[in-house]
C-alpha cells in the first residue's frame, strides 16, 4: 500500500505540480503579470521536491538503494 502512494505522487501529483507551474509561468509572462511568476516558480520547485522525495522513498522501499 505504501508503494502505491509513492507511485501516485511520482506519476500524478509531481507532474501536475510541474506542469501547472510551467503553464502559470508561461501565461503570466504572456499577459505581462510578472509579479505572479515567482509563485509559479515556487510551485515548480515544490513539484520537483515531491518527485525527488517520493522517488527516493520508492527506490528505498524496493531496496534499490
């Protein structure tokens, strides 16, 4: 059960955070609303941290590390 939670975060949550951060950065630059771009960059960083953390925990539980 625990490995399924890690896989859900790796394949659904992290890509969703990364894509929404990328799309928000792109749209804020297109609409000249640059004051919001730092929030979207932070959102991409959170997505990257989620991906790395849950990827590491999944590899550790499957004894690859």
